[in-house]
C-alpha cells in the first residue's frame, strides 16, 4: 500500500486532523488505519527529547543526549564535512530515541551578535550558512531521521519575535535572507522546513504566499512545512498557501477551521497530507507497511562512543555520550595545526555511522 492509497482511505476530517499536532511534540495518529503519530524534537546543538510530559518552555527533564558545539562554533570550521558529522551524531541519537523529525538546523542570517539565538545560527554570510546547513541536513537524514531547516524566513531578532515585521525589497530578500535556505533546500534536500514567527513585508511567514511560491514552485520543495510552535495565525490560509502542519496542539479548532473554510478544495488538503506521509517515509509509512521490521538500523543509543569534532579553538574535541570534552591538538611539524587530519577523522566518523 502506497502513501497515496492510505490517503485515499482517509476521510476529509482525518486528513484535516493530520495537519495539526496532538500535543507539544507529536502529530495526531489515525488509529483506524494504524497510522501512528510522528515525534518531533528540538535541536540543533543536541537532541532535546522530553522524557515525560512535553512543554514548550523545556521545564520538564529531557532524556540524556550528546551535547555538541553550537552552530556558531561549527561555522568556525568552515567545513560542510564537519557539519555533516555533527548532523549524523544528532541523527543517531534521534533515531535511537524514536524521534522522526529533528527541528534543525537553524540557518537564519545573523544581523547582530545581540540576537538571543545567534549562537544556534551559522553565520552572517548566507552562502556559508547554506553550505553548512546542507551538510548538517545530509548527516541527520543519513540516520533515517528527517531534518527540519528553520526559520523560514527573515527571522533575525528575538525582540518581539511573534509580532515583528521584516520589511525589505526583493533583492535584499533573495540575496541575503533566502540564499542560505535555497542552498540548504537544493543541496541538503531536507524533508521539512519550519516557518518563522515574524511577518515579512506585512504578512506572517507561515501564511506568506510569496515565500511559499519561492519555496514550493521556484525551488520545487515538496516536503513538510511546519509552523514554529505557536506560529500559526490563520491555519486555513496557511494550508491554502503551502503549510503542512500546525504545532503544537491547537485542539479541534484547527480541524473545524479547515472543514469550514471556503475556497479550500479537498485537493489542497490532500497535497499537505501527502507531503506529511511521503517525506517522513523512512520513519513513518515504512513502519505501517512493514510491521515487525525495525524502524532504524541502530540497536543501541549510539553506534560509536567517541565523536571526533572540531572546535573553534583549533582543537579536535572528542565528545562522549554525556558531552564531556576531551580536547587534543593535532600538530604538524611544519604548519602547527593539521587541517587535513581533521578531514580524515571526520570521514572515518561518518563511515562508522553507516
């Protein structure tokens, strides 16, 4: 049974229900068709899966996971290979902890070091940010976990982030704020994109038809588009323009809104539902269609115990499962810091995860 055949068996209400979350970290299941919920968890500096009841503020304890350097530190390596190794490490943790979607990488363009989330974005250079994000995405998805690139788009401040309006002309939008996402989408091929809280030229990002036109039609992105948590302002308009999933848990209102919306044909609801199924295929539909087959190829929490990573201080940092750092310098008699040795270490790490 294909994902299209599954969708064909669903009622309109069930399709609409798939487009909004059940709780803080899970999508709604369709029990009648044995369709389980998808689990999403925060990244990108390490998996943040809450052990018990989920909450948006992170007040409840999270399961143990590998703590890796921040995106700002990864950017100092200037190496997509290092970013890919980081992504593979987090992807391995996510797969072992039954997480289907990792909410990362964050690749917004930095405008000021005062931004509260600059540490989890790569760079003020959109080209560098895009290349590193593409590497990170490839690493995460090599482990059978979907990466979710965020926050689309023009999200460069935390002050009044739910209501701010990023006003800019088309050239600035494309050259400075979309180049990074375009590279990440075309080269990294993420299974999911997260929209931003802010408005872009007067319209909230999650309902912004111009942004969706670029993402869906110009870049041919056909994956899942999820709101930032609490970032949906008009669910029906968002779905009509290209959104897939409203998070975290709007209750039955989101379903009723879609069912009652005028001008949104069944075809529009089918397309987001199809994206939700198809692009979580390795971790979602496969389990439905092949019961008894392990969802992931991993049998333990980590396939390797020592991660070889690069810090911005010129050290290679070996991080164990609990995040303790054991730095050591790679020396070269002539040049001091031996960069090529780092590349060799990273490649060996990636091979060990395959």
